[in-house]
């Protein structure tokens, strides 16, 4: 099943020991010590409108639902 989305996704990537968040269409990353803090940043930054984020850790890629139920 392909994910159909209207809004751009935030991307959370594990680099070394830090989780980096990249906003849609942004060039600046924000770094966090753990993935929970990174997801909390996405929820806060998007005012709760982000429904999904991309998670990238090494060779693992997934899309995680973080928003509205």
C-alpha cells in the first residue's frame, strides 16, 4: 500500500548518536539525543498538523504516524 499524502513530510535521521530533524523544504537540521524528543519537536513545530514522519536509521527506512488519530 502506498502512502498518499498532501503535506510534505518531516524527516528524522539517525546520524552518529544524534537524531536530526529536517523540516519540509528546509536546509537546517535540528539535533536531539533521542527519537522521542525529535518526534515531540515535529509535533510542536507543526502545531500538531504533521501526521507522518520519515524515519531513517542506517539502512532502515520507515514512515511513522505521529499525528491525528
